C-alpha cells in the first residue's frame, strides 16, 4: 500500500530527511520517521531513569529489547500505578517531536544544509550541534525547560540526519560516530570540495534508480565522509550551495536533484526506493539514529543532573500551584484565604503522587509587580506566602496582568494560575499577550474578585454589587473564558470557601467532561445539562458559576439524587455566586444537572481519570522540500481546513476504552460538526480534518468504555478561530543571543478577512524586545506584510537567561479576532567552549580490597580529595557519581560558586566500601564534563598523587636499581682486592 501511495505522490514530493512525522499515506510500518525514532528513544531513556529511581510500592519491570514499553501510558502505569496520568510527559514528548519535525517543515531551516548534514556541510553541521547543546544545557540549568525542549528537538533532527544523509554506513561503520556533537571531537576524514565521491548512475528514468555501489571505492576504502547535494540548499548565511559541476559529487536523491544527467543518490530516509535510493540501508540508519538519540539524552542527563533531567522530560506527576496576589491594603482577607488553601493543599498531599511539582507566587499592586518566587520546595513557598505584606495607597486599578504574565512564564504547561484581586486592571493593554501565553502553554487562569473597587476609566469608583455581578468584569471574564478558567465574583467572607476550586483544579489527572458558557436565565422552568460518566472516572466535580436559585442532580435511571454536605454527592462550596459539588462512587451512564437561575450562568463538569488527550491544530505542509504535518502557531484560521492531531493516552484499549469520533461544539454544548477519528499510529495517535467555524468552539472526543458507556473528553479551553495569521521566523541564528547581543526576527502578517488596520505588538518579561517595525499595517483581503522585531540581551545577562516573546496582531474590525505566536530567546555563548573542566586526584585514603562479600561493607570507609578547574565559561556543578543512585557518602567542596573560571577548587568525597568505585565529575555551564575515575580496591592509606605516581614509581625504581648496582660494584671491588692481595703474596 505504501508503495502505491508513494507512486501517486512521487511527482509532487520527495524526501530530504527521515520523513518528519506520520503524514497522510507516507507513514509505513517499514519506514521509521523522525517522530517515531525520537519517541522510542525518549521512552527508553525515561525507562532507564525510572529503573535508577525505584519506587518501593511500585517497582518497574526491567526493560528488555524484546518487550520495551511502547507508550508513555504503559511506562507510567508500570512505575506509578493505574491512577497516574502521563499528560505532562506526553506534552514534553510532543514539544520535542514538534521541534524535531519542524526542522523539515519550517522554511527557516528546511533548506539549511547544515541542519541536515547535506552538501558535505559536516563542520557547520557539527557546529550547529554544539551550539544547540550549549543552549539546551544553559536553558535547563536556568529552569526554562520548554525552551530547552524546543532546542533539543532541533538538535536531535540534525543528529539523526547524519546517519541518513551521509555515507557513514556505506563506508562500513556499524556503530555511532561518538565524536559527533562532542566538544573537541574528530568527525573523521571529510571529502575535499574537489574530490569525486560518487559515480553517475545514468539519466533519470533509469531502470536502476537506486545507484547501488555508487559511492567510489576510494571513498569507502579510506573511510572519507561525504553527503548528497540537492537543489535549493543554503548555508548559514542564506547563500545558495550548488553541487560542483563536473567533479562527481553524490546527490541526495529521491527527486531532490533536478540535474539532467544524474539520477539516484545516497539518502536512506525511507524504505521506498523511489524516495530513497539507498532504501536498503534505511533500517540500519534508523537504528543508529535512535541509538544516537539515546546516547545524546543520556549525556545530557549526566550534564544537568537527575532532578533537572526529570523536569526536562516531565517525568513527575504534579502540576504547578500558581498564585498571583494583589497586595493592596484591602486584600488582607483574600491573602489569608489563599495562604490557608495553599497550606491545606501542600500539607494534605505531602509525599503523595498528587503533591504539586513546583510553586509560583507573584505579588502585584501599583506601581510594581513581582518578583516571582519559583521553587519546588514547599517550605520555601510557604515562607514566601507568609512574607506577603499588604501595601496602602494608590488609585484603584492595579498591575494585574503584568503580574499574571510573569507567573505564566514560570508555570508548567497544563497548570492553573489563580489571581486574587479586588481591583480592575490598570494594564488592560496586556490582555492579548496574557491570553496568547496562557493558550500557548495550555494554562487555565481563574480570578477571585472581591470587594467594590471597580472602574471603567482610570480612577476609583465603587459600584453596587448586584449591578457589578450583572455587568461582570469583562476583561477577567474574557481571559478566563479563553483559557478554560473561571472569573468568580465573591464577597470578602466567601473567598476562602470559593478557593475550594483550587483544591480540585490542581490535579494532573483532571479531565474535562462538559462545559457550557453564558446560559440565559431560567427563573421558572429551569434547564437540563446532560453529561456522561464512564468507568474510567474516579470522581466527578460539577461547578456552576452564577447566581442560581436551584440545582439538582439526576442519575441515569431518572432518580433525583439529593446534594448533601457529606456523602457520595456533596457540596464543597455553596455560595450565592458559586456552587461546587463533588461526586464519587457513581453509576456510569448519562447524568443530568437541573438548574434554575435568574441570571446567566456557566457550567463546568470535570473528573479524575487517566484517559485524556493532547492535541495540535496543523496543516499539511507541501510547499517546502519535506512533506509533513506542521503545527499551527496560535489560533486556527476561520474557514480554512485544518488537521487536528490528537494523542490519546491513559486507560485506552479495546476492552477498557476506545475513542471513535470528534465533535466541534459551540459554547452552549450544541454540536456544530462531527468527524470520525482516523488512527495514524500504533501508539494511539489520531487525526481528524475539520474546517474551523466562524464562532468560538470546543473540541470533544467521543467514545465508549468496555461496557459500552459513552465517554466524553473535552478540550479545556475554548478555540477562537481568527481571520489573521502571524508567523515569526525565529531560528537558531537569531534566537540565541550572547550577553549584549542583538538580533532581528522577521515576521509576516496574513489577512484572510475584511480590510482592516492591524496593530502588531511584541512583549517579553525580560525586556529583550526593543522595537517592532511596523507596529501598524493596513491589509486588504488575502494581503500580507513583513516586519521585524529588534531584540537586545543585557550585557550582564547570565547564560541560560530565557525570555518568552509573545507576538500578537489585533484589529477592532467586527468579526476578526486577534492571533499570536510565542517563541523563546535564549542567552548562550556565541563562541563554543569545547574544553572540559580538569579533574586531578590529590589524595586517596582507605582500602576496600580487604572487604569480603560476607563482611558489612558499610563499616569500612574511604575518602578522595581532588581539585577541579575550568578555563572556559566556568564551573556549574561538582559531584560524585556511583554505580548506583544510592547515596552512600557525602562531599565537601570548598569555595565553589557557579561560573568560577581559572581557579582551582578542592573537594573531599567520603563514602563506604559498599561503593568502592566512584566517578568524580566537574561540569561546566555549557555541559562539558571532566572526570576522574577511582577504584578503592587495592590501595593503602598513604596519600597518592595521581599525576605524579608514575614518575615517583620510576624514580624509586631507579634509586633502587642504583643502590643494587652500587652494592654489586662494592662486592666486585672487595673480591678483586682480595685476589690482587693473594697474587702479591704468591709472587713474594
């Protein structure tokens, strides 16, 4: 089937890398894509991490080649148990895979030869790997894991292409090039630009398009590296790279070369001979690419440490607890409520799998906001909460959105941020930037609004509470609506009870079942809302935001179930403007909520389940050199077909749950369109094509559980399609800055809607954005305009400093909504630091050679003293690594600080003879590692200097030999003297 599909599409597309992802008929069980290679490697590395960090209650089964974990769901189930959701891990995988595939699909790098090791660009390709590695390590060390994943995905693509595009396999290698992407490494012999490398296979249309044995014997015999040329390739300066004429260089093949007198090539991207001349090496290339991916990730893990690497891959379960607090004088009660609720969440979940992964706290008032407290230490978060002080003075509006945006940059994807205020926003111009960043990171934002400080213009004005509830706070409501959160209108005394929604929201396994917004008042007859409960749900929560007069729950048999203050169906919050009902031990089937209200209201129903999905909106990319599915940045376009790619995870399987259909529903739960899901991957990846409607909508998946009960899973945030698209061409070259460095990022605005004046704005939390040109542009239908963002990194910016740029385009024309794009700017070295730190052992004390297996090894100790120094960008960490992760010793490092360079640092490492082997590692700020290897199995307690031990031994040996020689000489002299004396006597 794939062969036929390839023939059908061959005249339009060709392969210039491992196929980026599962795209239409190009996916085949015999072809490994970049996505499949990378995901398999990530799962293997994550498994190895879990094996080295065993859980007492849930030990993982050892990974074997014959039966590896084939999905994040299986891996998390084995390690954490049946109730663990792999959502965060799946999101990290998706970010890495998307960044990897975009190297083929993004016009800024798809034609860049060094990004694919094409056109013999081995030096610049390796330089790219080293530059990206430095940026990745710097970002991880600074805690910016999303930026690191984006850079890492790009690096892995280039690394994988080395094995598919070069002749590494053809010249006889069966293992990795371990010097690739390694500081100071030697790639091997590289073909000179004038050296012939391949023979001509004949004209196109030849009966032998594969060009078997087309690599010259001289190249094979001397193991000289080469790679293929193709049309349209450029170097890092954007200048064309043309295949040398009349020399006999290899082509890439598969239709990538339009040369009239050459056919075939050497790429091994697919298992199809029409796309890959050396298709018979595809399996071997894919295996080496996966092995290289595992090797890089393991080296990265070593460079950044176990804890940071786990956060890089999102291997934990918790989500972010994010509090954004107004510290104005009137907020003391709200502040206490937030503190009490946070304490309860932390204390009740401490040591469990539902413990928050990290904490973010951002205070604000007028005229300042921040600084942000970001920590994974619960006690530090508590201390920061306790240190909050209210401040008097100023007018009513506060810097709400600046504080919120700062919090969003530090929160992990799929988290929730809770904003406490009794004032309107003075910085309402930040609305688009906040919504864009929250939607990009899929963070739910909820507001707790209390008091009577309200305004429509800058200044203080009180309003009647019922009137304020009636008109609402449009700004806060809009942000909550767009991000899937809530805007709660509360009295001061109700704030603590209202914070109950934080308790149920900060759950990684939270899934959305039903949403309906702005339901009209029904004071007399009431209204019913129907939602299904399936077998995978552990508990269900119903929230109604609005002033309602009556609420009832009706089970699948039609029986009204009373809502009590305790029991299986109970109120956890019962306020005039908010009802929260928690339900457990429920009968599966279709349940109903009956509501009477004299005002409009909104309903949200969600539960706890491992069965859920993540998604991307995308489009088929066919204009560039590589066909594939490219994720849409920002919002989808109205009326333009879009592929919705979905990864379903959790309790999935024919006997447990199966998903069959995708619905697009409006904000009142009315179905707009339905589409059957198409499975495109054995690891529960599905796609559906739809045309986004002109109105806001929600994405809902529909399926059945093992007993046939209906399953609903809903995208948490509302999708608001746009008539405008904005694309920023951020690349490795212009998004990685040195301290004090500048760059210009090009962007393009497209308009498919009515003629309008568009406002363009770029913001970031670190102040890197200097200017946007132009900031306004008039566009007619189907017109576009280009512009630039000027960026400047401060002179004193530390390596790893990352700033998130949000680029938005907006117009006031009716029916046209704003759109956005988000990208990161990283401060990293521009000059490569290729020298690893130096480790020298000064002294070793102890001897583990006498410890027998039947003895208690913990009673025998040893110590090692060593010095460390880095002459590059400075030291980042010094640590001892033992064969197991068990902590068996302690270390003392004197006068160490991050960034220390050209200064020797001494460390003393103590351990027991249970771990007689130890590896001392010095890691610099860009991830280079210097090592000392010590084995304490045949040593004395006397000090030994590693560097001088050999010379001392030789000196002692020489002295010994000299003494022996002298003694022999003396003996000879004595003997000779006696003989002479005897001879003299005899003569006499």
